[in-house]
């Protein structure tokens, strides 16, 4: 088969690659779409500690069942599926306590095993979620990042009627905003310095501002009449954004940390303490979040298609990664094997 193979720093190529061999109970999926994630970009820059080349990348995967081992015969060929890429040990304390998504040895398809930027990928039956016909292929391609947003909101203390601020309008920030709106937020304000991303979120009906030109508190007051919000969803990992999140969060409000800082940031703990702000960290998703994400798509409660800026063939994988590094007008890139 053909696959997008990471060979080393800033070196990814489409090559002939052995088709996955099914072991007991596994399912072979023919990939229809695979997306690029921020962690894929980290790998491409040679900065991911676990990825040893050569490795087929890609953990945002949608496809259809091509073949199933006899022990997984319930998955019939042709069934449309979103792939849940987490690989959990099943034995550590988090796994035993029902928190396998934060397994002490957590792995991912596309990082620790070969991924979905390829014609075929294999998975365990419990890693497959059937996608109903009412969800298009392109929508289904974003189930994985949408599940991050779903998990973020479900893990927080969010309640319908809350005022909210999302710091960052990358794919995850935009999806969090959509989930918040679908969940009944009274106000959803989005901070983003990049013009393209800010204009894209505004076209979806959200209020947005440039934090390099206006403070979060000022923007919140302009939109809601109050300088503080009930909950801030920090989706950048940037130190300045983290400080703005603390400023804009109300007394006894909540900040949800979603973005991953490149280096440990300074945090004004004194202000957190004086305002009695709750802080919540979130990571990836649970299986139930996948089910909710698919349901939101089926009900048209969210619209992920505006986020898809590039649709490329598998042979254009190097071009796709170059666009994500260099272009200002690419947000979510999908490859179609």
C-alpha cells in the first residue's frame, strides 16, 4: 500500500509500505480521510520523544471496515467507522479506576504504532465507532478533534447559561466554541491573534477579538457588559494567554487548561488563590466523548466543515505538512487515500 512515512526531522514521504497484518481479534480499516494534528507537526519537526522513524503518521482517522479477524466478525466490511486512536495498558492505576484515557503508559496509533495517513490501518474492535449515514465522510474525519472539545466541556464545570471565553481559535479552540454554543452557553467569546483564524470563527457567528490589540477583560466587557466570564478555556499554551485567562476569569470561576505549553510557563498563583479560581486540566478524550461527538454531528448541532481548509490526495502529504508549517490560511488539512 501507499503511506505517508516519517523518516526524520522535516522528512515525510509517500512510499510503498507493507499492508498491516491482522492479529487475533483485529480489524483492518480502509482509510477515507486522515487529518493532520498539532502533535503530527511536533513529530515532523523532530521534537516528539516517542516517535522512532520510520513511522506512518496520523491518528485522526475515518474509513470503512475492509476486513475483520474471525474474533471481530461483528464488524462487517463496508461499515463506516471513526477510529479511536488511544492505546491503553489496562493495568495501571488510572486504567483500573476507569480513567484509561490518562493511562500511565498511554500510546496512540500514528505515534507508537503505524497510523492512518495510509491506504489501510488496523485497530482493535473497541477502537472503532460506527458512523451513521447522516454524517458525511468529511464531517466524520473530524470526530477525533471534536472529541477533544467534547471532553473539554464535559470535564469542566460548565452549566447552560454560563458566559465563556476561549483563548485561541485553532482547530480545538474553534471546536470548543461550537460545543459550548451547542451546550447552551449564554456567551462565547474567542481570542485569536491571527487574522485568518479570527475571521473564520467570526463567520461561524462568534464574537472574536485580537488579544494583541485589546485585553480579554476589555473585550469581555464590550460583549457581555461584565469584565469577567464564568469559565475560560485556554487553548493556546502561550504564557501571555494564560495570564489573560486569569484576568478575565471571575472570582470563584474556572479556567480549563487545554493548550500545551512548549516550555513551563509562569503562572500567577497568587491571583488564582485570591480569586479562588478553580483550574481543570484536560487531556484527549474518553470513549463516551466519541459517541457524543458523533451524535452532535448527526444532529447538526455543530458544523465542522468550515474548519476544513485543504483536501489533498495521499501523494500530497509533503505539501500538506509544508502548508501547515508555512501557510496562514490552512487550519485543518485532510488527506484522502
